[in-house]
C-alpha cells in the first residue's frame, strides 16, 4: 500500500471510528476507551474473550481467578465430584447451603466436577486446556505432574496456554538439585510458618 493511500485510509478511519487513531509513524493504534465512556453501548472489560481453567482451591488461587473473572475472563473452575471445593463447607456464616467464604472468592466462575484421579478426568482437563488461554493451579508441587497435567505435558498439547502455579512453598525440591541454600531455607521457613 502506497504512503498516500495509507494516509487517506487512516484519515478516514480516524474520522469514522473513535477507536482508531493515527500516530506520528503513520501506523494505526487501536484504542479501547474506558468503560465509563461506553454507557449504553454494553460493558467492555479488559479480559473479555480470555478463557481461564481454574484448578485452584482454598484462598490464593480462587482469589486470583476471581479477579480475572471480574476483569471479564471466562473462568471454568474444576472441583472434585461430590462435595466439590472443601471451602463450600467452611462456616458459619452460610448463605443458604454455601459458605460465605466460598462465595466471597468464587464469583464470576462456571464450575464443573471432574475426578482428576481418573484417566477420563485428566483427558477432559487436557481437552479444556487446549481451548483455554490460561491455567491457574495451586496443588502441592509435583502433584499435577503425577496426574499428567503438569506444565511439561500440557505445553505439548496446548502451546498457547499460560500456566500459572501458585504455591506457598518452592516448586523445587528442598534437598538435592534445588535452588541455592538461602532459597531452601526461606522455603522451609515459609512452609513451617517460621517467618
């Protein structure tokens, strides 16, 4: 495309659309206005269109994925069959049958029950990972690797997947080929609540 044609196209687009603005390098920047400016046009959130596979429980993981859901991501929470996430029973206080604690960190999520110890369950989670953009987990270090759902396995079948692992302890072994001794000491102290 010649320079004059590009300038005319950019000029036309900048007059007809509030989202396209030319810059000094004659490229087009796509700008999304703040949601407050779009009253009556539907709400646009920063993570609209992002799919998150939530393999978390208790607090840090569910809170992180809740924030992603608040920002517009579609969050699919995987719980164990039967009782689901153990925090569903943490109470009082309860809101109906659910604990207020569970509800406070799990809004804006879809929930499914999957037995991760069954090969059919791990296959289902692998298929979900193929269509998701982000996976967040907070299992014990190495636990998902044992089930075939670790980063190494899933990155082969879902290379687009951002794999986020949240843990209070180090992912490296405490002894042997782990991080330097200072990191081992910090990890051991944090896991034993000595800090």
